[in-house]
C-alpha cells in the first residue's frame, strides 16, 4: 500500500531528523509499496553549498539519508533554495505558500513595495511583486559570522509606501529586526511575511508592524510576547 509519513525536521533538528529515517526503515521492512515523506520544514536547508572550505553540504547529506531509508517520493514546503530538489534521486513535489499569502496581501490598501531581506530572496519577492503589481526593494546586508548580520543599505524606494518584507525563515531575528527598522524610517508602514518562523519572532515587536506567518513545524512559542 501507499504510505505517507509526515515528519518536519524542525528543532530539535537532530532528534526529528533521526526519527525520519528510522520510521522510513520500519515502513520499508513492513513491506510498504511506496513511501511518500512529507517534510513541511527541511532541516539543514541553509547548508546547500560550500561557502568556505572544509564544510559539509548538509542539505545533500540529509537528502541521501532520507532516500537511503526507503523514501519513494518527497513532499516539501517552501524549501530555502529550490536547487535542493536536485539533491534527491527520487521525485520531489515542492509546494509554495505564496498563493495563500497573496490572498491576504491583496487586501492591503496603499502603495506596496515588496522587500527582500537579502539577495537570495529576490526571486521570491519578485514573484510576489508581480502578483501584487508592486515595486521591489532589496536589503543589502553583510554577515560577519554565523547568525550575525548587519544591514548596510536598502536598494530601492520605500518612502511613503507600505513595505512588505517577505522572508522564508528566521533564526535569531537579527536581520528582520534591522530590516524592519530601516524600512520604518522611510516607509509609511512595515509588515512582515514569514514562511518558517521560529520563536525568535518575539524580538520583532513594534507598534507599527504586522506579522503574517505560515508555520511548518512544532515550535515553542510564547504568544504573550509575540
């Protein structure tokens, strides 16, 4: 029979990631005809290439692990980078949350500018900009070390516009906090759209900001601080 296994690899990543191949192996040994692994959040997705020497391409390693465990097909949600689909030698269905967010964003009044928090998110921001007939702005940031970034410039005009920052995930929230602060200086309003938001969201609170999120994992949230 066809078997569907739902297992996000959200924090604790190592625990959930190890569960996935163990469950897959159990299903394979139980004579499952086909195993479709549903991964709402793909752990280690950021390590999809070698940025510096002597580092692991962990996203590829995770793909090999899942495939070896017996997966026949992968169903993923908003991968950090589209090329991760190529790490698998089995079919991958990559679903996007942008159509759902679009239904909400199109109700916003005023002149909208879609803001990408970094160069890697430009394609995602451009796609949403086309749907909303909105202009595009890009945050120029420098990452001095892991999980530490500094916003240098805002490329594009956000003055007197409703700035919508579209990001796929945040870790410590540093980039989002700085980007929202930079947009707020020139923009009329600032709204955040996040696809994989962890508990760090509470750092982003402000009187003139709005959050719309799509959660794909189990996180420990303190909703009183959001």
